[in-house]
């Protein structure tokens, strides 16, 4: 396990990404000012930057992935319920 692994709060991560997205701070400036590594900042920007999904709706990649996971879980539950209903209706 990494010994120098820093833990950042979700709020801090979002604040850094928001600073980047304003255009007032460059990528390298954020790296230098906050001591974040390149891969870490890249991942945060990728996961937490807003994505326009419709005219009025904006989500982050992280929220999108969470929604995909929830859809998958609901599809599995529905499949289980369909199979259970078929078993009980066949008796």
C-alpha cells in the first residue's frame, strides 16, 4: 500500500475541479498550488466536470456511472422478479 497516499474530501476535489473549469486556473497552476499529482487531478477533472445531457440537465461522469450501476441493479432485480413470477404462476 502507498505510504504517502493523501485522502482528499469530496468537497475539496469538487472545489479544485470547479477552479479548473472556471478557466482562471491552469492545470499546472493547480498542481503547483495544491500539491496534487497529475494523474490525480486528471481523474478528478474527468469524473467531476459537468456534462450537458440535455438543454437544462447537467451531470458529472461520476453521477453518470452511478446511474448506470443503479440501472444495472434494477434490471437484475426485475429479471429475478420475472423468473419468480413465472415459477409461481406455473404451479
